[in-house]
């Protein structure tokens, strides 16, 4: 149980285009989902926390207009990188949790390459 | 804000050697503690967690960790590593009313 999927697993796009990444909890209802960014050989950097039905809470330094997060249902959250630039190239990971449980369940990640 | 420090960036061991990965955090209040593992090409998985009670917690695959409150530490141990334990290991700390903070990770390479 507690499986989280991400789609796509990797994406290559041109600079200036927008990319949407989906995060789904397959066998449980996730009241909270988290979006992380992971740079090579570095730790996970929390970008934002999203609760179903409400606006996401962004971490300091993360542009909310550039990284649009929608958590419209208890099983789906999306991250849209708008007007992507090469510096946005990274590994994006989502995780999900139940409101009663502190353990996070991670998705497999999405590797984004912006040319 | 809390911080998490993993002192060993890269550890190389031979099979059957014992493992201890350090994790120290800075936060004065009550915390939940986690160790996650990321095998090559796979996503992060929970190894073990500590919320309360016995400070020595056992996780999957023979791993254990000990919470020493006075030292703000939550070191991960395994008495005898296997080649399949080669992975990236992340320590994470979450205050009761806060969000999780991850350490920079430790790469473990086990030589067969």
C-alpha cells in the first residue's frame, strides 16, 4: 500500500514552454502533498506544501507564479513549471501523506531538462 | 528553523562490515525522526522512523537507529551490510507542528 506515482518520469522541453507534472496517490487519500526539488548529489529541497482544496504554501525563495501547484482532489496534485528555463532543469519529487500519519510516501520523481 | 547534518557524505564498505551513519539535528522541541533510502534508479523509501517510546527503533532490511535526545542524534546502524545496501541514505527531522527537513544524504557503496 501507500503508492505514489508521478507522470511523466522524464521530460525535455524548449525554453519558454510550460511543463505539467502530475503526482497521484494510488491507494490512499492524501490530504497533504509536498513538492521537492533535488539537485545532483544534494538533498531534497522542499518547494511547497499543498493541502487538498486550498492554496499551496510555498517555501521562501520559491516563485509561486513560476511553480503553479494545484491539489484539486485527494489523490492528485500537479506542479506546472511555467515559462521554463534551463536553470529549472532538475529532479522534481512529490510525496503524499494522510493527515493522521506523519510518514511521507514518495513518488519516483520527474526529471526535467529544459533546452 | 531546524537543520539536519549528515557528517558522512560517502561511505565505502566491504560486505559484512558494520555500518553507522551519523545524523544530528538542531531543534529544541519534540521531533519525529526518519531515515529514508534511495536505491539506484528508485524512489525514496522509508527505512525506519521514531515518534516516541523506545529510542532504539528497528526498520526494514536489518537496519536500526537510536535516538539519543541529549546528543540530538539519530544514527543509523546495520551490523553487516550487503552489496544490495548500496544506496543514498537521507535522515529527516520533523517537529510536531512543522515541516520535514532532510539532511544532504550519505552515499553508501558496498563492495562485494
